[in-house]
C-alpha cells in the first residue's frame, strides 16, 4: 500500500475493474484446466466444468472484494469459502 492510502478509503473504480478482471481470468483458467483433464475421448462431446467458484485472488484488499460483492458482481458460494460470478443480463 502507498503511504497516502489508508485502509478506510473506498476502492477506486479502476481497482474494482482490475480485481474483477483478475477474478474472471483465474476462474476461466480453472474451468479450462478442469475441462481438459476430464479424460474425455477424442470423439466424445466432452463435458463442461463443474467449477462454479474459486478463492479470491491475492493482491487486492478485502475492501475491494466487499465492494464488488455489494455491487452484486461476485457472490459467495453457499457453504464454501469460494466466490463466483453473478451473471449480468
């Protein structure tokens, strides 16, 4: 953290955008990894990943994730320590 930033400051729009982008990228990578390791034959239709949530990426303060949850961009998966993306219509 920089010297002039205090933990009580609200996250900026840019910080929220970077955090959400990092979250989406990590979720996408986990899903792709899961789908590629299902030992599916070359002639089968394959299966989609069952991953619906991941742990929050490090490098961002808790205030950023709380703000994204308050804006209904991410949500906690019930009964776990993971978060998922809220579909935007």
